[in-house]
C-alpha cells in the first residue's frame, strides 16, 4: 500500500509498510541523508524533521503517521535562502563534528516560528537535542542572533 | 621521499571530503586528478590553475579540515577561499610516529597540528619556491624580482602576473629545496587569525557526508547483535528461520561473538536484529561486575608496594616516620564510553583485487591492516574513503566495527554498510578505563607538601592496547597513562613518590579525550585542594607558591585568576574553584599549560555550574576560531563526565546502552565559557584534549567551599550539589 506525503514541498509516496520509521524512509528511499541517526529511541534529536511545522524525532515515527502531511528536512530548510537560523549557524561557525546540527537547526527553526524572541529559559526548555561536541555555547548565541535578525527584518 | 610529479591515477586518494562519498563522484575526481600536477606530497595543481591541498588527518570536529590546509596555503601563498581540500593517504609524508611504534597514518593525542605544523610549512614553502623559480625563468628575471600573492607570482618590476596553474608544469620539473625560506610570523595572513571553518556550510545544509551516508551501488545494510557479556560467544540462533523470512532480510552472518543481519534497507536489518533470539555463552567473564572491579582496585590502594613510576627524595620514609601527620585522600573514577554522536559504522566493498571502505575511521593504517588481514587482499589494494566523522574522541580508533563490516561484506558477496545501533555502540565500546587513587602527604609548618606519595590502581590502558608502551622497571612494568597529570605535574614537591598497581580486567579499553589525565588531574588537583584547605591558604595563592619557579605555568594561572577577578570575593550565592594542569603530550610531543576557574551559583536548594574560565598556553594558535570552539566544547564534554557518565558492569557486560542511561549534557546544563588565550612564541602545542581534565577538580573544590564536602568519586551525583540548609 502506498503512503503519500509531501517531502520538502514535493509530493512523494512510499510503497512499503506503515511502520517503517520516517527517518529511514527519507534517508534510504528518498536519498536525503542530512537527517541523522543518533540513538533510535527519540532521545538525541539528530533525526528531527518538521511534520506540518512541528519538530518531530523521526527515528521513532512510523511513516504511516505522516500520510498526507508535509515533511520538511534540513535539505528543505537549506533551500530557503532566507533561513535566518541557518545563516546564524554559518556566521558563528556553530558545528564541530556537525553530526547533530541538522537536528539542531530543525529544532531551532521550529522554536523561532513559535517563539520569535526566545529567552535563555525558552531555549533550555525547547532545545533538548544532544550534542556530544557540546557546541551549546554557539547554539545559544546563534538562536539569539537569528531571532534578532528576523525581528530586524519584519 | 619519492616525488612523483604527475599523478597517474588517483588510486591512493579518496573522494574530496566536501563532496558526496558516492563512487561516481569519486571517479570524476580521479579523472580530474590525472591531469593534476603534483608539486609536493600535499599540493596538486590542475590545468585550470585550481589548487588542491592534501589532508591526511580526518576531520572529527576539531577543525583539521581548516587549520591544516591553512598552514599549507599560508606558505604557498595560495588563494585561500579558492583552494580545495582532498583526503590523502598511503605515503610516508602522511605518517606520524608515536613513541616507539612504527610510523603510521592516524590521528590522536591532540597531535594533528603539533606533528604537521613544520612539515606542512616546509611543503608549502617548497612549492612556492619552485613556482617562483619557474616564473623567474619564464620572465628571465632574478628570483628576487618575484613576489607571490593569492595563487600567483608577480613581477615586482613590471607588475606582470602569472597564476600558479600556468607555472605548475615547469615548477614540477625543478628540484625542491630541502630548506625553503619560511615566512616570519609578521608575514602570516592565515596562521594566527580566526579563520571561518571550511566545512560549516556543508554541515548546516545536510550535504556533509559522514560514514553513515555512504552509498555504493548494490549495497546492502546490516545491523549487529553482539554477545551481552565481554568475551562471550554465540551458541545458537533460536529463530533463524523466522529472521530469514523478515521483509528485506538477505543473510544472517554468524560471528564468534555475535550475529549480523544483512537486509536491503537498514531499518529492515534493525527490525530483524531486534527480533533475534540468540543464545550466547557468557564465557569466563560472566561474573564480572562493578562491585568486583571496585574491590580489585581498592585492594591495590593499600598494597605494601606498587611499581614505582617516580621516586624523588625519600617520600615513603618520611610518611612512614610521621604516621599521625599524614593527610590522606582517596578518589575513584569509573569506566566511560566515548558515545560519539555518529554511531560506529563502515561500508565495505570487497572485490578480488581491491577493497574499498567508507566509514567513520580515526586510525587509517590500523584499519587497513585489519581489512587486509580479514579479506586477504594486500594492504596497497585497500582503499579507505574517509568523510567527515560525527565525533570520535578516540572511540573510532579501534577498528573492530570495520572488521565486522568486512566479514559481512565477504559473507554476502555484495557491498555492505554496517551501522551499530547506539546500544551496540555504547555496550561494545572500548571504554576509558576505571581507576582509583590514594594520595598521602606530610606538610611543612606552613602547610605546603614536603613529601607526597601518590598511588593509582586500576585497569591499564597500555597493557591492553599498547604493551610496548609500558615502562619497564626491575619490579615490573607500569603504565604511565595511569598517572598522567601526577607523575609529570608541575608543583614543587621535595619528596615525591608515585607508584602504580595494574588490576588486569578483560574489559576492552581505549584512549579517550584527555586519556589518563581525566582521572590523574582529578586526583592530583583535588588533593592539592585538600592540602590548601587544611592549611587555610587561598587556593590560588597556594598553587602560585608551588609554581613559584615556573614562570610559564604562573602566567597561565595568573591569567585565569585575573579574568575571573579571583581576588575580589564573589557575590553571595556564588562560589569558585581553581585548578591547574601542565598537559604533556605522549612521548614528550608537546607541553600545554591550562588553568580553569569554575563558578557555581546557588539556585534554589542546589548549586549549578554557571561559568567556567579557561586559560590556555598552547604556543602559537593556528586558528583562533576553532581553538575557542575546542575550549567551549571541551568544557561541555568534560562536564558530561563530571556530572553524568558512568559505565557499570554486571553479569559480565556493560549495564548502560543508550542516552537514557548514559546521559549527555544538555544545553540547559551548559555553563557560560570564558576562554583566555595566553599567547606565547612557542610553536603550536596540543589543544583538543587539554581543557578536559582540570574542570572536575575545580568543581569539587568549589563544592568544598559551598557545602563543606568535597566529592571524591566521579561522576559527581546530584546530591553533592545540594546546598546545606
Ligand atoms: S536518532 Fe532519533 S532522537 Fe536520536
Ligand atoms: S557538533 Fe558534534 S555532536 Fe554536535
């Protein structure tokens, strides 16, 4: 049975079991490898994508749940030249090994959509993704910088 | 050093790091490389004038992909924004030597910059020199009339310019000068600046390729289940028929100690491996537990004698003669897992006359040897394609996961990508060893140590991984890494005795960021804290006194104290701790000084690590941007070990398996970090591991001030941060 959904604005459909994890469907069947596998149990956030705008950990999300929904991955976010979050990430050279950063950017982008001027406490509560390189100092700076840049524009 | 000027094929080269690890792309690079003109082992110029720089040290996050090519580009006077970087392997020029080992290509011990700084400068300058001579010959002017800038030679009289691409063929025919003129620091345009990382854009748009992302035509995917006990073996698979029938499953590969399920897709392999019902024999370690490990280490602490690592003066006698004046402290650290964010993985394609391997691999030559041995294909025909590593911290040096992928690929006769689940990555890591320390001192009238005896007991890293690195003594061998940061500490102690007792364990162990220092500096600096506290002397002044004849160390200690305004009492609800370490690179490869001050701030009924000042003298800093990033990240890495991480064993296996029980620091727990770069005119010294060790003892000292109790075992539990009412 096929499962239709939107992937970065493009209609796609997956022919396979409902319970295949979305992360691997996107990586293996649609060839978008920017989303990473870190824990497989929903704890690290390396696999975060947007499902109808909400940041979701897709290693534990069965593809059957996204029938008809809009999925956005890091590749989709990066295609948006105006993405203030990615720009702040680049300006501040946030990544070290970089492996967690797709998930970080997806989560931070969703945070700013919800809370345009987040406080440090908002960041602490929202950004539960893990980074073993502990790039957290620059992540925090980048979120504040992106928030400021977006506010400046609007 | 053979200098092949024209590359016949790019056989020895992997794909460009920045491009997909897709063989189609790699082949294109190979074609391009055929036209490359090679000026040195590191510098390749194509017909269009494009300059490609070789990188032999994997990018694990530390910034080697930026800092090392920048050193070449500096002396070459290349057009930095335009240069490309390519992974290179297989030549002597790319090898480094550790201790008494034979030279090999690998990365570790914070040596990428220290070991390659001079070599890359000479290579860049030698290439620049032949380009200048080629231009001078073309223009028929003296060399002194030629200057270089941004990838071209300029005739200083006429203003004419020639791009490097136009000169490369002639330059390659000229002999290289063995001692080309190097720039003076005043002439540097790249070294010593804050250079943006070259890999950032690819790491923020999802295009950076890691081992996990390798894609080879016809590839299958594999998941692995290993024996739950260390040294256990596979007896039987109880539901083999059922597993074979799972969607996508193509093969079940039996290993002595595990099972690999190979399927079309990784998620199919993952699902099948989760359903696997296999019986393992626990082997002889079924009784191994942390309780036993602790008891073993504990018993060594009070043993009559250990193997002496350092004997200055007559400490044992002085301590023995003054038993009631002895001040004693004991400490303990557990085993740790590396837990890099990218789980260990490798993709292997075995053909009759060559093997290709894509993966997150930190030790190049060691992996090649293992791959060759298992596949029976000669080492020269093993090709590693190393992309970005999603972290390593020493965890991707031991190539057992590569060996497992080779076995799977050979069993199915197709390329296979094997990805360890997080559970397998943690439970079957090669761990940072445990150990325990007992420190004893007699002090003088002012409270400064006269005689100290430090004893460390635990599992030896070298005995397990590098037996020929053990130091031989008449009483037996010892592992100096067990007393890193103690036997080579910098304080003046007239009588100083250090000894070691190794308690052999069957647990696989390996180097982890900051190696033995992560325990040794905790023991040592916490003990100094105790002595200063007993003497009633300010912790900073106490350390200053012990370092009074060491100006380089004092400079760093004073720098951190000044930055944190140590001499001004902190506001109410804030306490501080200070620590110091001289980090000696293995085998004397470098010396880096580091001092840290941590501020704990009271929040409700507990204390939290709010701010960390970290001053480092690592000689010349090649790239300030990544240097600062290493300090920030290293503090977070260290805080994870201080507050959270512990691997315990029960029934012969590790009890932790994922981030639920092996938690990592979160952003809300990350302190503010104030880096202080203490410039010095020494050449670059090691950086990547240096900031890790001093943090925990600075925290424990601050806790002593805050709560009156100094914790003595890592990780520091939440209870020790509880404020006393
Ligand atoms: S891989 Fe999905 S949360 Fe870790
Ligand atoms: S940058 Fe390495 S895990 Fe976050």
